């Protein structure tokens, strides 16, 4: 171990004694009443030392005010170097900062919010603008010229963007327009697979609802098909009583609202009333005199009360 290293680990005497200078500098930089007791001294090198003071400010538990002082060679005056607030060994630190693009979760965007898409978003890829060269296997490519002549096919030279008139039906531009590929960017294979995995996890065959369903959505009358390659595995549920109403569901998904799960029985209709018009029932307006429990008397005034 060199002599210089030994000297650097031993605090300079004058720098170690400059506690009042360090405290005054910390109190000037901090708010009143925030600087606490002296918490130690660390030698930073030859004639350079750092004094630590406790921080009493709310929200900075375990932090310390660090005041570094120094002394020039052969000088007896200690000068101030810097004052900073540093976390201690048991300091309460804020979590690591995460960009907003990584903090964003599905459902966080509300009305009026704008979600800009990164130019290098892996979920998207450039669409067909008509300005690019055709694919090598396209009918208008140079590589296919010999095959075109051999088959006596008439092909217009140049890309559709250079044509003097609008592309007609059957051209590359018209087909791209029908397939929805004339947008600036379209869904890439990675974005397509990510969406398929996400929908499969939410409304797929492994969910509890699908496991208890009487049949899958592929045979349900409420399933609305979708176009494109996703239509081979997904559709849109149109059953208002289903938990997946209006959602993209896997063809292997299912629920109790399947159109063919059960047929509602027709409620029984009551029988029509039967009226016998050939017989007349006589209903006397007064009861028979001998129908009561009290014997009949000649004088009705002497009859006991309560007889029927």
C-alpha cells in the first residue's frame, strides 16, 4: 500500500474540525430546520473530507446532507467544495423510472387521450403505397417478363403509381385497395400473432366458460364471421346475453348462450272454457226454509236471533 493511499484514508485534521463551516453551508442550501445532527465524516482524499448531517425533511427518510470541504497544500484555511443531499444505506428511494410507453396498460386510455405509435413498432409494417417496385413474383416484375412473353399475356409496364389512368380492377393497386393494404402501415405478422394470443387467452377454449359450454362457437348461430386470415380462427359474438357479446372470440370458445344448446319448450296454452248451453241450473234467490239449524216458527218475531 502506497503512502498516498494511506494519507487519503486518514481525514485531514483541519478538514475534520470544520464541522461548523459544513453545517452553515448545509443550512444555507436546505430549508430552515431541516439539517440535523452531525452523522459522520469520510475522507475523500488528501486534504478533502465530507461531513454528513441528518436530514429531517419529510419524505427523505434515511437521506443525509453531504458537505465536502477541502484545504490547499500548506494552507490553513478550509474552503467549501459542494453541498448535496444523498441517500444513506437505509434511505427510502423512489422506484426506478419507467417510460410511459412501458407503463401503459390496456384500458388506461380515456376520452381525449392520444397514443402515438412508435415509428419502429413491431406490430406494424409499411403498407402498399404503389411507389415501391413490384414483388419478384409479380406479373409486372422484370423477372417474370420471359414467362409473360411465353404465355402471351398483356402486362402494362411500370408500377400502378406511374400509370396515366387510375388502376382498373384486377391490378395490384386495386387488389391492395380491396384487401385494405393501401394504408400507410398495416398489421405485421408479429402484431397479428400478438393479438391472436391475447384474444385466445381471454375468449379461448382454455377459459372456464368454454370448458363448461355445451358446444363451441364454430357451430353457434350468433357467431359473426370476420375476414382476413384471422377469420380462420376467430369471429365476433352477436349474442346480447353472452358474456362475450361484441367481442372477438375464438372458434373454439363457447358459453351457455349457444344457439343450439337447448330449445325453449313452447309454454302450454290453457284449454278453452267449456260452456253447456243445453242445460239450465236453477239458483234460488232465497234459501230453503228447512236448510237452517233453527226450526221454523209461525211467528218470525219470536224466532231466535242468529238463525239462518
